[in-house]
């Protein structure tokens, strides 16, 4: 995970040099944007952001959960899109960098370090999305939950002051996690309770502590067939 932390730090350090640049400090459950804004790019400096989309029946669900160093909004060097139904909401206190898409695109042409780190960030987020799409309906639920928890660790962690392990200071209900997993809340809650009983994690309403990333990784890469 150290390489991941270094990547995020390098990316954020390069972005802070951009002009114009806006830094927004937002409380829990505050909208970053209510609908897709063409030309605006955002990066999570600290905290977490939920990308929300609308289902066929008009219901809102969590499409992605992004943490430190993640880029979202109108992504540089990607085809122009108009995702009017997408919104972004903070999960816990969150700091956001906001700048015009064209500003980052221009900077990349003159900054080899920024160009390299942007490619690495894209690769990382694409990997997370690829795993999510491949496993959303095929993998056993226990593996899906472990995979998402490990993805959250990828976005940054710190020593947990409450237990041995790593703290992810995120406010997320079991219902919101169930949306990411693609399962009923009751089933996801049961799996979380199992993982807690096995000593792999600990959680409350205000924080989540992953006590053994290695154990979660073993679950993710196991060949168990039952959920």
C-alpha cells in the first residue's frame, strides 16, 4: 500500500501548482455537484466521495466510492460526455481540489511528472472499476465485500487509534455498502459481522478499521464457491 500512498501524494503535489485552482472543504453528506458539469474536474485531497447515478425506476444508487487522490467529474483526455444524472456526495469531512479540465490538460503537456502520475491514477481507478464490473454478479458475496474494503484501503490509510490495524475514516451505512456490493443490506451486514468476529476488521457508525488487509486479500483471491 505504500506505493499507492506515494502515488497519491505525488499526484496531489503536482495538482496544487495548477492555476486556477479551488480548494473546497466540505462536511459529511454535502453535494460536490448535483449534476454533471462539463469542463470541471475534481480530485479528492482528503476524505471520500460517492458518485451517485439514477436507476431505471428513478432510484439513486452509489456507482463508485472514491478516496484520496481519485479524479472524477469531466475527466481530462476522455471523450466529451454528458452524464446529467450523475451527482457527487461527500462521505465524511472531505477536501476537494477543483479546476477546469483544460487547465490540467495544458499542464500535462509541459509536465512529464504530472503526465506520468495522471496515467497511473487512471490505471488504478480503471483497475478498481474493472474488478467491480467483473465480480459484481459473478463472485461470491463474501469476496465482493472483501474486495471493496481493500479498494477503500487503496485510497489511503493511517494507523488506527482504536485497534491494531488501519483506519479508514469514512461514514458509510450498511445500505450504501450494499449498493456497491450489489446485494441486500441484511446479507452484507451479516458478512461484516462475520469478518468482525474473525478479527479481520472493526467498525462503528463513524469509522472502519481494517485489522488485517492480508486476510481480506486471501478472501478475495480464494476459490471458494459459496457466498
